[in-house]
């Protein structure tokens, strides 16, 4: 259903370096790289993630209640991505751990621009 998500940045080079490291852990690579936006994905048939300098020329801003979540292959990979984000200029929004539903392991962070992200692994069963 989702083709791609995009967040704004004030510094495209810094954002590119940050997400090269963070998304690289998940197997994503840059697939488009322009002076005003960058796109990462794992394969062309999967959703992509992008950062951009806002088209209208105004400052990038953070949406209240807006978050993008990246799917990890294991709880260990969740922690690896979270730790990488913090090591490279991100900030903590909730350390990795199991939450809400058994088998739902998630960590939260913000990128250097203040955009909120989560990285999760779900190994449990969906219920009603």
C-alpha cells in the first residue's frame, strides 16, 4: 500500500550521511541522489524512504504526531539501528524494548533534523 515516505531536512548532505549509516544496517542503499532529495530502498518493488529540501523553499519542519517506522529482521537489529542513530547525531525517543504486544520489539529516535522514527521487529501473533 505505501510506495514511499519522505521527510524534510535543513541539510541534505548531513541527512544523507545519517541515513546511509542507519538504513544501511537494514540493507537499504541510495537509489536516487539529487541535490534536493535522496531516496533509499532495498529493492525497487518495496517501499522507499526519502529526505528532501522542501520544494517551497521554506524551512523543513517536524510534524507533531508524525513518525516513520522501519522494519528490522530481529530485536538485535532493532538495537543496532537505534544505537547507530544515536551515535550519528540522532536523539533518544525511547530505548529498544518489548512493548504493547508480546513479540513487538521497538526503539524510537529522532534524526538530526528532529523527525521521529521507530525501528521494530514483530515476532508475535496478531490478535483481534
